[in-house]
C-alpha cells in the first residue's frame, strides 16, 4: 500500500551483541543482559538525530527471556511498539525532540 512504508528498516546485529533498527525515523538500539536470576532482559535506547528520544513507560514489569537472542528480538519489537505509542496523534516533527530518558 503506497504511503505506509514507515515501518522498521535496516535491522542490524552489531558486533557488540546489540541490535539496531530505525523505525519511523527513530533510531532504536537494543542490548540485553542477564539479571540475578539468570534470565535475559532487554534494554531499549532511542534517539532522533543523535538526541535522546523518550519512550513511554507502559509496562510495569520487564519481560524476561531464556536467551540473549530472545531478549534482543523482544526489545526490537517493544521498541517499535513504544515508538508507535509515542507517535499516536503526533507527527514525528512535533514529538521527536522531547525530553530524553534512560
């Protein structure tokens, strides 16, 4: 369908074990680490033009995974979903340079 090509592009697995994707103009970098129980959890960082992009905090509990790869895939999916959530009703130009968070 013409005019709807705003989905994720350029999914890359980096040599440092992270995944990087651009979704609706937002750069998403996902890393994963093991918690004290041995489960893997994803960390999602987002930016636009090198400036932090605040993603909404919509999940009270961070999902845990049995493998590093599962955590990365989940992080990419959640990152894209959170970009969509943050964009609901707003143009990228209006919200991309909001307050950054960690």
